[in-house]
């Protein structure tokens, strides 16, 4: 799992991108999967945006750091 989250090789980046995409699709269609409520398409887009906004920093926190202490990189550290 550590290699999946922290490696910068192309195959691990591709795998992380695919996992994020699959999670986004599942979250966007959770109403259809559960079968008891239908969401408006604009609300679905908003839910997917929120999930991706939360998922990206969480994956960065899990993949970075020095072992047991997850740390979310700040903008000024990355050169932003």
C-alpha cells in the first residue's frame, strides 16, 4: 500500500488516477446503485467535485510523511 500511495513511477500514478476515477463514478451514481433516490445531474457533479477535493489531499497525506505521521503538503512547500 505504501508503494501505491507514495511511488512516483508512471504505473503507480496511473493506478491512483484510475482508483480516483472509479471512486468518483461510484459516488456519482450511489443513488442508482442503492436504488431508492434519484439525484439531479447538477447535484451529482457537485458531489463528485466534493469527493475529489477531499480524496486528493487524503491520498497525499497517506502517501507522504515519515511513517506514522501523515502530513498534508502546504502550498508554499510545493512552490505555489
